């Protein structure tokens, strides 16, 4: 996510801003910029790429001034270019804004501003907000910001300054964190406590709908409508390393716990409740084009290939379009049957996986239309496809993919709805899916709240050298994903298998020493998987089952069960995968493994 910092006080702002941005580099970003008030105006410097690029540009010509702000951008709207980097100015050039989040109604606001003669330089929703504030400014920046935010839908964490109000910073929060740092004769604001630690441990956390007015010797917190509210001053207890992980012991655990928010961001602005449909401009797929699609191929690697398997089930079940899933490394060297009526979907968190890139280029060359479901904005794959959708789940630092997987499945559910509502799905069915998708963040939170139960289950893997994961239907890919998670971070060999296939070989492995994890929600094949559990038990195997509430039948058979909330069959993987992510994490921690950087693995496999 983006990094935000502001400073107002007696010291030169530029070095403070740059150091604070360095403290937030771990969060992942693709461009950076600062704005400093000086000589009655605003001096802005920004650059695509890492902070070192910006630092190079500032060399020997650092802006002089004691009020300023800085930003590292994780692109969501618009490619990671210098023009799109923050800060952004209003029409007058007298107001500057930095922003973390997504303004959902920016298109409508921009249209109205364009009609009133505004000229925009970037593709960002942030610049739209800057222009809106500028248009509402009548000599009081605080009130202009409040008025603008009352017209805004979406998530934001912002800092604003004006050349006409030197020594003042305005901050506001709705959904994206903003914390004030209170110093001696100086005050700061940031999106992350790590940026404040060099200056103060006294902080005030803004809550959603709140704003702050900062000067060197004072601060005031308010809401969009009330000029003053009281807020407690807290003391930061954590050290820097702990802060960077958000208080979690590892990035992987932080990212597992981010999933309610990350899938909310993936869905944000796309779900149309009224029509039971989705709106994903990025797909660049007209209804006419979508109707021409006769076959779909989804290509990916690793965890992304697992989400592709779930996508196949969704698309074939709901949109009735024949869909194949291909390992990208295989697809690229086969002689695949691809033509203009084939839609190829490439899935990649990093957007840089060499095999997936090569596969999509091969498909393009054969005349297919190619879509990308990618997390990293501006990545190679995202630039090579004809259209697509950004996962917007924020940077995934842990090598083992977790939140990207659930966001991929949600994105595939939305792509499925796009096709299904054109062809086979009724309005009411569409609304049913939209409603089920909207409930997922809270349901994931329910699962995460029971993490301590999973931590207890992890001890059943003490001494294990093998494990078997079983699932049926749309939860067979979840078994594959759970097995991949375990082996890549705990180094215990694990295999995912279709539950019914177990009797065609792997059943020979069953004994009391090999944990067997069965993904068994109450879906259409629940009765069948009960039989599979009985087969395991009959051979002395010990089963850990992922079930829905009140599943007495499986509770009697399994050594241990973990309950997940119920949802539509095709969406169950988004919930059943969470305990498997947590299980692999706790087993790896118990074994003293390097959870975030497992041996031999890279976060992005950019070579064949
Ligand atoms: C997942 O935990 C692994 N780190 C790996 O399988 C990964 O999913 C695969 O390399 C694909 O990466 P991508 O999604 O960035 O293309």
C-alpha cells in the first residue's frame, strides 16, 4: 500500500520526508514524490521507480521549507509513471494532495470537473480529488477538504497543503490508516507508525471519517461535520521491525490476516447489486466480444494455477463456457489450439512470472484475446494483455502466496459473473452471488478469529514427514493449495489429491503417522467425502477436517475439525483455504523454518 508522511515544524522538511519514506519502503511501491512549501508556492519533485531515483533528482537541489509531505505510490489507478506519482496539484497549482486508497466515484467527479474546464495531467483518482478540493477552496483549506470529502465515496488516507496557508497540514482518513505524530514544536502525520519513530512515540490514530489540522505547535482532530473532537494520545510500544510487520511475527501472517480487507479492495467498485452483475472496465470486453467467446483457457503457475482450477469450475458451472486450465510452462511449448474465439486468462500475483508471460504472448500470437488477473500494477504481464483486472490486494511480501490467492478467486468469480449474466444466469441468481461475495470479508474475519484453534492443531504435524490433503469438486484445488503451502514453508512433503482418487494409489500411504487433511464443507459432494474419510479411518489414518457448523457426521469420524462459515458452493474455497494457510504457517513456525523467505524459493520466478 502507499506510504504517506507529512511534517510541519522548525526543521527542513525534505530530509525528514525522505527518511520517513525510506522507513516505509518495505510496504512495496512503484513511484515516489514530495511537496514542500517555499517562496510562497509549492515545490514538487516526483519520480517513477524507487526512492533512490527521487533522491538522485533532489541531489544538490533539495527544496527549502519547513512544511511538506511525501508519498510512495502503489499504483491502483494508472501506471507507475512520474506523471501519476503523488503529490498532485489542483487546477490553481496552489493546493497539493497525497492519497492512499481508491476514490470509487472519481470518474463521475472528473466528468463534472472537466465540464467546468478543469485540465488533468494524470490518470489518477487522486488528482481528481485535488481538483475538487481546489474548486471548493474559499480561503479555508480545512473546510474545503471537509466539503470535498463529503462528496467522495471510497477509501482514502490523505494529506493536503496549500501555498496560501503555510505552516498547516490537513489530514483525513476513511479506510486507509492515518496516524499523527506529536513532537516538541513540530508535528507529523503518516500512514504507518514506522515513519514516525525517529521523531516521536506519541501518536493519535485517526478513525474513519476523521480529519486533523496540524501546525508546528498545535493539532486538532475533527470529523467532516464537527470542528473538534477529543482523541486519546497513545504511545508506540513496538520496535521498527515489529511495526513493519504490523505487529505480526511474519509478513505471511500479516497478509493472511489482511484478507478481509484485501478481498474488499479487490471487489471495491465492481459489484452491481441492482443488476446482480459486475462492472470491470479494465476487462475491455464488450458484451458483443464476450458473447463471441467459445472457449476459455486459464494459464498460470503455482498458487495462481490453483486459483485457475477454481475459476474453471465457476465458469463452466455458471457461464457454461468450456474452460481449460494449463500450466503456463507446458502451454508455452505445446501446440495449443487457440483462435480468435478463444479467451486466454493469465493469472499472476507478481505479473512477472516468465512462464506465464511466455504463455500469454504465445496465445496472443495465435490470435486469442488475452486478459490478465494481476496484482502488481504496471508489471510486464499487466502491460502485455489486451485487458484485465488488478487484484488490488496490496503488496504481498511473504514468498508463500496467501491474500493474492483469495483475491484471484474473487476476481475469477467476478469475471464468471460478467459472462454468466450475459448468457445463462438470472438476475436473482446474480444478486445471490453478489450478496454472497459481499459477506465474504466478515466471514473470513470469523475464521481468522479462530486462528488459535489452528495453532493448536499444528502440533499434530510434529515429527511428520508426509501429509495428504484431500478435497472434491471446487475444493480439490484447495487441497492442492494447502499442500503447496505446507511443503513450501515447512519442508514437509505434502500432496493434494482428489478425495475419491485416493483409493487408486495414495491410500497405500495411510497410517497413523501421516496427517490427512480433508476439506469437507457441506456442499454437493459432502456425502461422498464422508465415505472418503471413512476409508482413511479404516486404515488407521488420522483426519483433520475443515467443515461447516454442526457437522456431526464428520465430527464423529475426524480426530479434529475446524469450522468455517457456509457460503455458496463455488465460493467455499475462499473460506476453506484460510485454515490451511494458517496451519502451514504454524507448522512452519513450530519447525523453526524461515516463513517469509523459505529456502530455494523466490517471490517472483522471472526465469524459466
Ligand atoms: C505460491 O505460494 C508460490 N510462491 C508460487 O507457486 C507462486 O504462486 C508462483 O510462482 C506464481 O507466481 P505469480 O502468481 O506471481 O505468477
